C-alpha cells in the first residue's frame, strides 16, 4: 500500500500488511531473510503496477512467515520476525541505530516516529540487558504517566509489548519487582481516570491492550521470590559488619536504604550512621548545593547528613545515573547505544574526517536522558 504524501518534497512511504498490522516496507527490508528469499522489490517491478507488486510481496512474506511458525518448536511460536534498522560490523555484532530529524525546514519535515525508533534501537531486546533495563523502565514511566493519551495506536502497541518484556525479565531474574509494580500502578491510574473509560483509541485496539495488560498482571502476580536454600553459604547474617556497610554505601537511593533497614537488624543500625548519608549526599549533589543547604551552625558541629540529604532532595532533585544510555551523534544525527556504536558518516568520508581533526572527539556524542529522548518525537 503506497502512501502518497501531501508534500511534493517527500517521496512518501510504502507499507506492507503483516500479521501484526501494517509495517513500513523499508523496515521489513532490513531483514536479510525476507530480502534474500524473495529477492523482490516492488519499486523496480517491470509492469509498473505498484499495488499488485506490494500485494505479491505481502502475500509471499506472510506465506513464508506461516511456514516458519509451523516448523518451529512450540516454545518459539510466539517469536515474530522483527526487523530493525541495523548494521552488522566485522565481528558479527548488530548495531541498532535510528536517524532522526532535529531541525524542521522547508525541505525536511521535522517528524520522527516513536514506534519506529523503538524498533530501530531494538528496545524490546534491550530490556533483557541489565545495563539498559533502568533506562528503558524510566522511559516507560514517563510515557505511561504523561504521554499515554497522546501516543499513536502503533506506539501504544509497542509500549505494551515492551512492558510485557519487562514483566518477563523481572519474573526470570527476580529483580526490580518494585519497578514493575510502579509501572502497573501508574497504568491503572491512567486507564481508570481517562475520558470515556480509556485513553484515545478504537475499541478493538483497547481490547487488545487490555488483554496484554491482563497478561502482564498475571505475570506480576505469579512472581514468587525464591529464598536461598539452607545449604547455601554464606548468607547475609553470616557476613561481617564491614561487608554489609560496603553494600549500603553502594546504594544510590534513600528508599533502598529504608527498605534495607527493615530487612536485617544490623542493616538498621548501620543505616543510622552519618557516613552512609554523607556519601549519598556527595553522590547526588555538588559541593555548592550542599553548602547552600547547610546552616551556619552546621559548620561548627557535625551536620545531620540524613536531614541534609532530604533537604537537598526536595530542593534539587536526585541525580539520574544509568549504566547504559542513548547517545546522539552530532555528525550524522543518529541515536545509538553507546556500548554498541553506529555506522557514522565520519567513518566513511575521509574529507569529513579531515574537518574533525581539531575537534574534541568527546563532544561529538551527546548523552540523551529519557526526558530528552522524548523531545525528538513531538510528544
């Protein structure tokens, strides 16, 4: 189904109907399996009939997909063929990346698709990476809390798929259960308080969403924390006090400290130490911020660092720290994961590299926190 753009400057997009709905043909063409087996491009068809070519491509792709599902094992039946805008480097590593439009001009329409960005950056698989899990959960938190009614139907489907992947990951790893419960609580509030019973969207679309939500809730309710066996050694109570203190010093949130104090009596005593709260203040806030909050009497006597921390938290907010974060390349305006990299124009164009000789290479890649990530998509 070709899309005829209203703007003469844009060639439009070609769409193909799949079992999961309509997908852009350029995303499907990223799959080597589809391109190599069919070896068919409607754009260069001899008869010039684009609709028949697109239908033939769609029918052939769906036939191949059904044949694959029949031959796969039962455990793999639910795994769909998903195609991302990616590139494979020499060692076989796939580089998910997404080119975006930063500035809107008369020649370039300033529009970026959120659902396409999720697929191109491979967020669904990134949920299972412990380094990227917190980043994606924060992004889902922002979307569910503030942006859910404004999302398109395709973006909503991708969001709920990602949330289901989060539930599967939490169930498997038995970690970050509080993050999953927080997302589900916010989702219930948004749906219950929405106009006409649910956010904007068709009835059939939201019936599918509600079925997905029910599956996620079932997964969350079935999670049971497996306690270590009696034979495992050492346990928490067998560790010396110095080790437990080092564990507490590496917690980055006061909520984790409060929860730890309820788990073990030694932890409860250590959480009252001023060193724990002082290190927490130094991690989240600068010296200027700390001096701004400290009272004149605190300079003479030892300050109450727990009280200082809570005053700083209310005044400046907490620092967000992620093990892995999305980066923006200033050369090619591309979003990518820092640890994986991306195919940059600077690596392919020698003339472009000559211009970057006197430029600080650390300034070419800009970290993009979750709040800034959403600003690229007109939400």
